[in-house]
C-alpha cells in the first residue's frame, strides 16, 4: 500500500511540469523569455502587448497598463490574458497585485 502511494505521488510530481507547460503564455526560463504556444516552446522574438494592456519585453520587463513596471524572474509566467503566475513550493500560484 505504501509503495503504491509513493508511486502515485512520484507520477503526479513527474506530470506537474507537463501540466504547467500545457498553458499558452510567456515564461522566464534560465534568464530568457520563452513563448509557449500549442505545446511548443520557443524564444520570445519581439515584445508583446497583452489583452490587459501589459507590455512584455524580451528581457522580462513588464510594463503594466497603470504604469507600474516589474521584472520577471525564473519560473514566472504570464498567461496570454496577461495574468501573472509564479512558481512557489513547486506549484504555480497566481501573483497578487497584478492589474
């Protein structure tokens, strides 16, 4: 029984990165901005304007519609609707204060 639970837990942990990468968006990975679309991941070729008014630059700088600026760190992700997510304790969490 214990071995079965450990196997299930291991399988879930191995699937976690696949679930995260299944979402289209922009992600900072090893200091580089990457675009995830339809299961493909590629370097970000040019700055992008998101539907919520945020502008994302190739260096990970995000200029929000309200004028605030932030820099994405490794593990940060912006979904295609402009909402921000970050990796915390191995799980993707929505970032607060992002309008």
